C-alpha cells in the first residue's frame, strides 16, 4: 500500500497519542492497519496503547508482529520488555531489554528496565549494576534512583537505600514512590514512627497511590494501630475496588479486630477478585468456616514472611515481646559445647537464633521458605549455609547434632512428617529443641488452627510423637512465648534427644 494514504493518518494518530487521546489514536492506528496490515509503526504504537490500557497480552502480540517486520528497532524491544514484565514474564522481559541494549548500548531506559527485570528474578547485584549504568548516562533519572533504593534495601543496605530515595526526592520532591520506598527502608531499620510520617508524605504527594495506602496500613497493623490500619486498607480498596490484594489486606485487619463475619465476607470478595484460592481458604479455615488443613500452603507462608521481612525483628522484639530464642537457649544450657556441633536452624527467618547458636556450632545452616527473610539472615554473617526450602524436605540426606525450630511449628498442624525427617537427620546423642503454642488442655484434638492463622498443639501430642520416633522428651516446659495485643501467648519449650 502506498504511504500517501497511511502517512497522514499515522501522523494524526501519533499527535493524538502524544496528547493522551488514546481512544481516538487507537481508532486511527486501526485504520492505518486496515489499509496497510504490515505497517510497522502502527503495530508498535497500537501495542503501546494496549499496554497503557492494561491489555499486556495484546501489547505483546502487536509488538511481536512489529518485530517480525523489523527486528532492529531498540525501542520496540524495550517496550516489548515492559509489556512482558506487566505479564510477570520477567525472564523474557530480561531478554528483550538485553536485545534492545545490543542494538543501542547507550539506552538508559532499557538499562533501568532490565534492572527491574533482574530485581524480580532475584539477581539483585546485577540489577544494581544496571541502575548505576543508567544513572551514569542520565544522572537525574528518578525512577532508576527509586528502584535502586528498592534493591539496596533488599540487600540490607538500608542507609544507602535512603540516600538513593533522597536523591530521587531532591530531583522530584513530589515523587510518591520514593517516599513510600524510603518508608519501607525506615521500617527495615526499626524506625517505625519516621516510616509513618514518610508514608504520610507519600500519600500527600499522591493521594491516589493505592500501594502507599496499603503499605501504610500494613505498618499500622504491625504497630497495633488496628482501626487506623483498617481505615487505610478501606481507602486503598476504594482506589482499587477490584484488587484482590487490597481485599486481603482489608480482611486481615478485620480479622485482627475480631470482626470475623466482615472478615469472612472480605476474604470471599478477595477470592472472587482472583486471590490465591489456597491462601484464602486457609484464612477461612482459621475463622472456622471450613476444616483446618494439615499445613498452610507453602507459597502462602513464603509470601507472608517475604511481606514481613522488613522490620520483622523490631516487631517481634519490641511489639510482640518475643522470647523464644532466649527460652530455647536456656533450655539447652549445659547441653552444648563450644564449636562442637553441626547445627541446623529450621525456619531460621531473619536469623535471630543464629548469633546465639554460632558459639556452639562447628557448622551452622539455616533453612527457611522466605527468600527475603534469608536475605536478612545472610546479612548477619553467622551462617555457613542458607537454604530456601521446606524444613522437612531440607533435612532429607542431611545429618546434624542439633536441630532448632524457634516459633516455626506454629505454621504446621500435622507434625508427623517433620518428626519423621528429624528421626533420620538427628545423630545419636543429638537434640531437637523447638517451641509450639499450647492447645487448650481441655481440647480433644492433637492440634488446632487458631483465628491468628497459627496452629496450637497439645503436650500429649508432642510426647506421643517423640515416643513414636525414638526420641526422649528431656523437657517440655510451659512458657509465655510472646504477646498478642494485651494477651500473653502460652506455649511449650521442648528439648528432645535421640539416644543410641
């Protein structure tokens, strides 16, 4: 087709697109393609509009057609990468950005976007290098500075993260994502009151930032400001009424406020909006709507603790008055010799037990389902090995003198698979020390799922499991493990041993 008819239409469409008149631009791009189905620019730019409209699959299809006509345009590879990222196809997005950079090495946007893909793939050091390369070419690149802060925070380099966010805000004082990122970094440093103020700045800069409202509410919930948290989540839900995650946050706040009927309705709304069915059903089971499973979904536990990795230690120690690591070490007193044992910290989390176990460990391994918790544990510098896995699965093919599980078995109902793995992994003379929350002594069952989403176990169940798996219960002491609101949470500190 001659360009005499399509060129003016394309020019009009581009002008409308640049002015933000997407519907009219889309109509004209479509007319160009009716006249010239292989028009490269119309395919590409119609793909851009599809992405702007949230239709990432259509964007990928249209940009793929454009690249089949001309694969040498770096901007199209970059825009395709962005659409692939929207579709959570981060490995493919990484390859698209890499292709864009092969065609145009000095391309700050492709570098910064590839950094985003690498960040989602967990390749944090490489992501940081890409952000720095983008900033070397474009020092005032606010989004690169902001996302660089995200990576630095995940690497445990909170002060550097704050500096990166500060540089972004110096360039763009109203950049709400940088305020929100700085708030998360402050949480990671235990500076919660400063984080509260910084979230307020993020919301003042952009009252429609639903993510900031949601993150602010999550922090307030951790701080025990439950009604304020509920109000924040309600506001986030008003901004994103069909968002499954917003419904989940709202439901969680209702549950903590003991508004169980409203929480059940909100969890069901989350399910209707596409929330993970296994996770929602677990919450509903905790509220007594359906039978409790033997264990929560592993991906739910991993996501839960990824979410709480920031400021987790401060919350445990200063809000919940968490005592389990110290209680376990007291129960093990006299059982451990300096630098003598191979130790595995099961469900190590951020590594609170690590420094307490290290003086007695010839080798010290930590196991956890949450990658972000393991990032925090790595930063402590006390573990010889960190493994991201289910704790029972991680014991397969291993042996140890000491196994410790601090506040971990509350996320398992049926302990039989774990005890089976412990029996095979624990050497003769070895010890297994752990905590469980105490099931009401009048209850007939072995374990129960509480409304908190944590399991409680009976002392008789622990003793029966020990006997069945060739372990001796050296001690099973009732203790206050932590606080929940104004209530003390009672549990058992157990030390089991394996004789020859």
